C-alpha cells in the first residue's frame, strides 16, 4: 500500500532523514519507534506532503505522491493525526469532526461518518456541543483521532497519540487503534511508548538519528537487545 524508498529530508539545510526506506502493507499496523529527534514525525510530514523531499520517492497504491499537495494526498486516502492534536479550540467537537470530512461532499455520508466515530468514542457524542478548548487532554486526543477518521482514510497515520495522557486513557486509545485495525484499517503508528506500540504492531521499524537501524515483527523487536536496552530499560 505505502512504499517509502530512499527518502532524504532536510530542515534549513541540515539533513534529518538519511536514505529511509520502508513499506506498509494493506491491513497492517506498522509501528515506528525511536527517541525524540530521531525523525519519526518528519517521516509522517513527508508522507502527508507537508515537507519536500531532497531525494527519494513515496508511492501510495502504486502512485507517486511526493509532488502532490496535502489536500490531494488526503483525498487519495491518507490521513495524519498530528502530534499535539491541533484542534480548533473555539469550535465544538461536532464542528471539528465535520471539518475533517472536507473531502466528502455528500452530506449524508459525512453525517454517517460522524455516527461511526461516535460509536468508537461515545464520550465525544456526549461532548459534541462542547468547545474543543474546554475538553480534557484525553478527550482532545479522541477528537483528533476521530477527525482523522472523518475522511474515511485507507491509511491512518498516528503521531504520538498517547503523549501526555494518563495510563488509563492511553489504554483506551490503544484499544481503539487495535479495534480499527481489526476492522480493516491500515495504520502507521509513531509512538514513544515502545512496548505498547510493538505489542500492537504486525511489524515495526526502529529509527535513530534519521536512519532505520532495525526492522522486524513487533515480537522480534520486543526481543531485540537494542530495543530492550535503549527503550525498555532492560
């Protein structure tokens, strides 16, 4: 489904991704792990069309997308839930979700998609008329994920979705991610909670200083000495 081939990306003339290649197959959950500054979010921003590639190519269902604009990439079926949520704080939950369906001009389908995400996040249905800025951190994260789902993506990319949340809410978020995958959603997960991310993953990649240094199944990476020492404190 997604093929990233030899990409290099720079910020202000400083290269932050070095010859990164990986793939995500349809129906998989693939986790990208690594420390802060490793380049994980940069990869997602490059896939979303928010960053220009120095070198390399990105293909989605066989189509080159590296020259496409972000809204065109969303229309093709890729949605990113960014780190930090980035909600419209003065708009209601319902309005934030509705905006997420901008690629779909059919009003009935938009409303049907809202019902689907309310099924995943019942709390958002209760809060649908509340402004996003008054929600708790966990509720805002739920809105961010639900908004990403409003475009009915083929590939959902999640960037640090557990950041700053209480353990009980983290568990709820990961349960939703697992449920989405079981229902057929393909997921690329960038996450610092390494153990949880790899337990969910069919496969994973470990990124260090802009390079992929290790790949394998989620189980293989959990048993890797590098991962156990660097990320699991073992």
